[in-house]
């Protein structure tokens, strides 16, 4: 029997957060196109950014793809193509651990850079701080669930592909199963709820740049570059405006 609290937590709140995610992006694109940017701070500091940004972005991309496979692809599909539970578990833990470490190290460096470099810190908005906080909570809880559940086996074995994944896919198919999240360990509940909060905040932060993929570069015309002609014009230059090479040549002749 599903309680009212479970329905609010795992049905109402997810749909509200997804509504904020979709409608917020529409509103932001219509009324704040000039703010649809990462507000790059590379001009202020590039040494730390050169290491932190690739580690974070490639790490979070691998984490995202892992979630697509773990949450979006049913367990029966992977078993149908011959991927056993042991192979899936090994890939999820090994690749997920590497991606998680890269993401955490990259984010720590980004936060350290934003806090210690004066111009970057001055360009940090309150929404940036909220975004970093919520994102850090989501990543920490995800890493904790992987380490505690899959590596240390704390609290017994829990197969999230038969619980959390079914609940997650049901949201988009309107086949709701809030009882599955109500029965999940607290770590997975906290991770899911914090992720929903991040989705609700997403349109109002710099995270909108995820949807600014420059696909136009694939179809735009070629940019033609022409070398600069050595002849600047037929008219003789005025005194004091001669080219440096010409001045040196005249001096050598003298």
C-alpha cells in the first residue's frame, strides 16, 4: 500500500521538478538568450582550468552515460545480448569509479580555483554557489552508493536495476511505482531526490550551456583566409608612416 507521503515524494515532486526543467529552459531561452552561456572565466585564470575542466567534463559525461545504461536500459535487455550480471557489475564499478574520481577531482579543482582566484570569485553569482552545492551533494551521494553498496557491501545487497531504475523509467511512461523508491535504501532515496532538485535548478544556472552544442559548425560555409599582400597601395606613405622593413632598408643604403 502506497502512502500519501510516498506519492508526494516519488510522484508529485519529480513531476514538479521536471516541469521546472522543461518550462524553465523555454523561459530562459526566450527571455535571457544573452545569459545563455557559461560566463567563461578563462581570461582570468587558465593554469588550473586547463586540468580541472577536461577532468570534470569528461568524467561527468562518462557518469551520465553510465546512468543512461543503468536507469534507462532494462535489465532484461542487457541479459538478452549476453551481458551477465557479473560482467555488468564489473563494468559499472570499474568504469564508474574512474569516472567518479575524475569528476570529483575536477570539481574540487574548479571550486578551489573559483574560491582562491580573485577575479573568478568576483564573477561568481549566488546561483553558482547553490548549483555547486547541489551538484556536489548529488555526486557525493552517487559515489557513496557505489562504494558502500557495490564495493563494501554495507547494508546488504540492493539491485537498483530492479527498484530505482523501474521507478525512473515509469515516470516517463506514466507507469508509476513510488513503492519501489519507498523501499530503496536511504542513500538511493537521497541521491534521487537531490538529482531532482538539481533538475529543477538547472535552467536558472550556467548548466544551460549543456544544450548549446555548436551544431551549426557542421553545416556552415568554409571560412576563407587570404594572405596579406606585400603591396599596401599605389599611393606613397606619408612621412612617419613608412613600414619598418622599408625604413631599415633605406637606412642600410645610406
